[in-house]
C-alpha cells in the first residue's frame, strides 16, 4: 500500500503535505506545531497543554467556542492533543467544507493574539487545573503520567516534568507570558499542515496559499538543550506510590532507542511481543496462565529526541499483593532475557503492527496525522510509506539483541501503585531509587 503524497512549502515556512483519496467524501485537515511540554521553560510548565485549550477560544474573526460550533454544524469532527514534543489540531469534514477547516486553522494561527484576553486565560487556566485534578490528582493511578517520566529522566531533562504542568506554574502564568509563548512557537515556520482525503490538490494548494500565505513567519525559537542520554538507567530505579486504589498496578519502564532510529523498530516489535493484544507474552503468561494479573499491556512513548521509553503496564488480580505482582512481572522479563523470544512471536508481533498500521492509513484523519508526524519529526512525510517495510525487515536476532541490551536489571524503572491501607512499611517508605545522572 503506497500512499500518494505531494508536498510544498509556503514562503513563510509552512510545510504542507497533501494525500488525495476519493474513497469517501471526507477530508481531514491536520496541523502539527513542533512544540510540546519539552519546550516549556523552568517555572512555566503546562503551557503547551494550556494552549491546546486556548486555541479553541476564538481569534480575530472567530468567537469563543465558535470553532467547535462551525465545524460541528458543517457535519465535521475536531479536537486537539498535546504531547512532549508536539501539539496538534485536527478536523475531519465533508469534502465541500475543506475551506472552512483551513480558514479556521489559519485564523487562529495568524490572528489569535488580538482575541486573547485575561478573562479567557483565567477561564482556561481553571479548566486545565480542574482537568489535572480530575485526570491525575483524584484519579486512581492518575499520577503515573507525571511520576513515570520524572522517574525515568534526569531533573534537568526536558522530558522530566509533567505534561499537565504544576498548579504553581499554571497559577503564575501571566497574559504576557502566554502571548510570548504563542508568538514563539505557533508560527507557520514551526508547523506542518497535512490534508488527506477527498479533495482536488490544485484547489487545496490555492486555498492554503490564500489563507496561510499572508501569515508572517516567526522570529525563531530557542533550541532545546542536549537531549542525549546513556543507553540504560545504570541501575534498577524504583518508586512505590500508596494510593486510594483497590488493586496494585505496576509500570515497568526501560530506556529505549528514539523513535524513527533503526534500533527503534526492534524495540517496538519487542514491546508488541510483550504486551500488544491478547496473544502477547504478558497477557498469555500473567493474565491467562498464572492468573496473577487482570490486564497487561506494553507500549512505547515514541519520543523522537534523545531516548524513548518502552513501558509494560500490569494490573493485579484481586487478592494478588503488590510484591507478588512486581516479582511475577520481573520473572517474566527475566525469562525473556534468559531464553529470548521465538521467531513465531516476532512474526506475530510484526503482523499485528502491520495490520493496525494499514487499517489506520485507510482513515483520512489517521493518515493526515501520520503524515504530519513524519514531516514534523524528520522533515519527510514520505517515510510513512517505508514504515511497514522497516517493521518487516526486523529479525528475531535484532529483537533479542535489544532484549539483551535493554531489558536487564540495569535498565528498569518500577513505578508500583499499592493500596494505601495495605502498603507495608518497607514498601511505603521505598521512594525513588534513582540516582542523579
């Protein structure tokens, strides 16, 4: 399956990717800004996520919340998301509404600041703080997205701090701070626009030029510090979190090759062998056979700078203690290190990854998002057409070499959640075992 791709760049630096497909009368517009929580300066954590909310609060020609109303009234869907290395916004609309989606995205890229007010900042800051309370502070296991990166990355590393930001930093954010952050990062030369689906490429190019062309390029963004890290943690790191939960849960992370590098694909296949869907090793052994876990999965963060994380996520069955859960997961990882994985396991994992990828590429929204991702991180959306081949080229020997290099005890970080009332004193007091790098 080869995806048709055209690219061009506007004079202001905006990189544009087009992928024409007339299977369904829908078109997806996807805009990635190359800014995430990693770009936030000290004392200003949470800004990237705050902007995910602020950009839906109107611009010079669009009223507050009108972006949602216009797209939904036209029969479309939309949303946005924030990650450590990027922020994205996307719409899928009927084909005849392409210009509406482009106009809305261009209007907030070029003309958000005139509509940004203290009242909007205060309102969205409260929304973000409430989201943090709901999704992290008062949610069972909710703090894992903050605690795991903090355990796995050094204090000074851009991936160390919380994606959601701290309450103190959000409270301290001024309107001038927010305007400066927007002017620095939400510019055409720091963005990728992808259009996929049912459209005419010549007409799409004309519309992009019309709506985005007049927006001036930015003044440049500050470079990130050195993101490089040693291949392993150097020791087994550990943090125990007593929480208001019923069942223990373990996040066991391994430092892994950065997304997009040749070594990443062996790591990704290893993650699929361990915990992708029902046929995976952890689900077979821990959930079905030994019945010590209620659920088990594995995933990569897909971080393109410095180092990635491969994470196993295992929740205990009722009656299984936290210590036993950690021991059982460690035993299974030790067994993989000792015996390696079988060729049949690697073949199954690659087949599952390939099926998932090909299915996603048939959806306009998913296709546009992947094009934006490869263009943003590597400057080449055409890499999407090499993805399946890169997975098919992974050998069992390469996966086992990754296992030997990266799954040993010197490269493990355990974040163990225990029921607060059942936490033994030696567990509750363990804390993080990490040493400064």
